[in-house]
C-alpha cells in the first residue's frame, strides 16, 4: 500500500559551505523522492529555537543553535512513499564516524572534533515532527 508523506530535509551550514547541496539533492532524487519545495535561507534564532525546542536546556543546545545560525541552510520539502523513514536511512546515523558507507553522512561527513556534530543534514523523525517542522520552515 502506498503512503505518500512529506518530510523536512535541512542541508545544514556545513553542507552548504562544502558545496554538497547538489550532491545531497541528487541522492534524494536518485532514491525516487520528489522535491516539492526548496529554499535557501539564513535561519533566524527564533526559528531555530522553535525547531529545536525539545532540546532546550541540554548541553548541546546552544552550540547546535549557534552552528545552525553560522551560515545559509537549504530547506527542502520532500515527498514520497515512506519518505520519513527512507530519508533517515539515506542520511545515515547521526554520528558520521559510524554512519554506513553509501549514506550521505557515511560518504560525505566526518567528525571534526567540534562542540557540536556537523553532520550535513537533518530529517524529520516522525509524521508529527514532519508536520510541525514543515509548518515552521515553509509557513
């Protein structure tokens, strides 16, 4: 049974700075997903605070928000059958050192020894998160 869903993919400032946006988008399309909407922006702190609200107060919160404010982000609305689960598999595990070869993070990211993991992409982790995040980034 086909269940078309939409998810938010963010190409983080490290991915944009390293000119990997095209390669990341190519992989999304090569997997058969559709790019429904796309925009490049410099994220305001208020948007990032709302996006990462569940992490507020955790030790990595401030370094993460600062990193996400550090440069342009490409926000992508992606659609496809089971795209939330599929993109997260395509992205690879959060830690690029252990992300499987063939994944975005496994092939293109690495640990830079910084306060916050710069791992190229974000993908919504559930239908509820996707709905909330898409409203934030594509209002």
